[in-house]
């Protein structure tokens, strides 16, 4: 397999404030090296792992890719800070040539689906543009009804620490 694109990498000791595991990739570190030219460095953590720190552009979030050195056939975890948007995740997965079916949301344990990512991005953009907006008002802006799926999207954004719900109002945290 030829390398599709080289993903820009930062120094392996780059600090990502508030970094949490967000996604699990059912793709090996070697496969990411082959697909996207990822270079892996030994982690200075106590457990044996390799890490790659990537950033697709100056205005993009920084991601850490981490793989267990003792299990070369295991998948890779994607860590990032709380400012992560789902659009950034989509761009990262595209750059790494990773298919949706190979991605698991580590917060919910469910497959990470394109539709959910797009909806989360739209909701986050609306909340950032209009702090204090309510879920029914977000639904109106999206041209939908404020059903359970929209409240689940808000819940996921809240779990990730990018939106806070004060009574009825939604507030961006970043």
C-alpha cells in the first residue's frame, strides 16, 4: 500500500492540556504508518506505548495517537483536549484513511457515526454563535424538532466538556 498523505506531526513531548481518550481505532499503529506516514515514538509514560502527536493545521486541535507497544495487533487510541469538534475528528480520520466502521466513541462505547458527528458540529457551532440558546431554539435553527436525539447530542457535548446546560440555556465552555 502506498502512503496516501503525510499527516503533519508535532514533537512527541507536546503537551495537550486536558487530553482525554475520545476514540478507539480498530487499526494498528503499523497500518497508520503505512496509510498516512505516521512516525511513532516511545512514550515516557510508565506503561509501554508508542505515541504520535498530530495537528492537521494551525487552527486545528492537537491529537495524540497512542498504541500499546506490547500488543502490535491492537488498535490505537485518539486523545485530545476538550476543545475537540467533531468536524476536526472527521478531518483527522480522513487524513489517516480510517473508515467509520473502524472507529468507536470511547465515551459512549458505541460506533462513531458520520451523522452524529455532523449533528454535534452543527449544535456546537450554534451554541458558540448564540450562548444561552435553548435546545428547542437549536432545533428550530436546525429545522427539526427538539426530540430525544437532539438532547442526546447535547448530552454528548456536555460529557465532552464543550457545552454546559444551565437550566434551559446552553453555554459554550470553549
